[in-house]
C-alpha cells in the first residue's frame, strides 16, 4: 500500500485547501529510561477528500516543512511555528487560522473565573452560527463569501476592539493572558476566511482525521518501532481517504490488496485511488462535514460557557440552591417568651470552686479490695 499512499499524498499537495495538524504517539525504545519515547503523527487533509499521514520521531519544525514542500493555495493550521516556512512568500501558501484553537484558550480562561473571556467566546459562537445558517440554506462558495463579508466582518471588528481594550491588562502567564497572546499572534491568519468562501473557520477536518489515532491509542497503546509507526501512517492514509469518499474500508482494502498482490501495474495506480474506485462502483460522494459547536450561555451568566457532558445527565443539570430564609432566629443565649422550651437556662452563682464542692474519698475507699485467691479445682496431672 505504500505506492498508493504516496499517490494520495501527491494529491493532497495539489489541493487548493490543506489542513494540517499533529498528535503524539508512544514508540517503544529500549535506550530510554522508561522504555519508550514520544513520536508524532502528522495529518494533512486536502480539499476535505484526501488524507495523508506521516510519522516523525520528534516535533522539530523541519518535518512539516518537508512533508508539505511545494504546496500552494491555502494552508490552514494552528499556531505552530513550524508552518511559517511554508507561508508568507509570493510563491508560498496563504496561512489560514483556526477559531477552534482560539476558542479553547478563552474557554480555559473562562473556566478559571476570567469573566472577560465570555465576550470573545460569544463572538466566536456568533461566527459559527452564521456558518450554520449558510450551510442550512445550501449556499455556494460565492454566496457564502458574500454572507461572511456582510455579517462576519463586523464581528471581527468587535473582536479587534475587545483585543485592543484588554491587551496588556492581564498577567501574561494567566489563562486569559495566554489566550490574548495567542489571539494577537493569530489575528492576521484568522481573517483569511474572508478571502474565499471554500475556507472553513477551523481545522475540523484534520481534527476528525486525527480522532482515529487518538481512539486507537487506547487500544494498541504504542508502536513497536519507528518502522511500525510509519506503516501505521500508511494504513491510516489509505483507510481515512476511503472514508472521506464514502467507501466501505474493508471492501475497498480487500479489492485493492487483491489487485496489488496479483501484480497490478504501477502506471494504472490512479485507477485504485478512492475517487476513481468509488465512481466505478457507483458510490456518490458524501457531503463535507461542518464543525458544530455547543451553544454557550450569554456573557455574564452564572452558568458555565460550555459543557461537554452528556445532555440530561445528572451532572449537566444546574444545582438547586435552597432559598435563604428571611426570618432571623434569636440567639440561643437570649430567652424567647413565646416558647418556654427555648428560654435561656437559669444561671446559679458559684460560691465555691468546683474542686472544693466535690466529696473527698479516702485512700481505703479509692483502692478496690483484693479478691480472695481461688481454690484449685482438682489435682493436676
């Protein structure tokens, strides 16, 4: 499957919009004290249809630069500095930011009792609401771009005004200070979605592509070696690309492996690509998914801004507090004429110390008498 995975990776590099992200992977290593070290799996999704995975033994910035060398169009990522070498030049890709990562920073700050973080959370929520309305009405890319410039652009102005007001007013190492720093560094890339209606607000496609690896870590736990992790990346490339085209992975792999094992020529490798294979089988392409966010509460509300708990669960219900009684009960030391049982106890003046009032006990009475010795029961054998 390696030649097919390489062909899929070339298709990703030719895509107009590429989303990229990475996740950690535990790899066994006998030279390490704990017997394992942390590698990384990089995922790249092109135009929402093709997914390519690469493995690297570390998190150095040259790995994404080598994997995505030669890409053009739009590159949508998080704030990792390793992608800077691929964007910013005349012949390089255009960097696009991710509102999902920005929202996570402010959500963490809001949970840390930073009330000022509720305003950018609400602005981002309204941006996603505009995208949902555009999808529900079935608008194309041009109509979607016109809607963004009419309704989403003013929201970015509100976000800029909030950023200018709160920049430098919070501790840089605090949760809200970190969120402001991240927003300030990504502000230019976040506004790139106003350039093309095909762009998304976040890297939801590549996040969903990495979810399979995150779930798999709980099953297979680790990779046996670097070569094993690379083979896993090849399998994920073929299987995820088949899923994005609406194919049944087992049926697709069974047919592809049978043809490759029988000596399928390399010049006809494009016929085994998921898009060509799906058209020959008469399988229609599924619609692209849109990230759905949980509706948050209004700014200033006492409830939490976001909950990932299951709806209807016991922990998802708001706590009911007992109403405070307006009646003030009298202190215990003061008498209550309405209730005789609640009257204060009558105090008796002490004429002598408590020790002197106690009766004296003679030493003979204090020492218990010794019991008489018991007679033996019988002769011992």
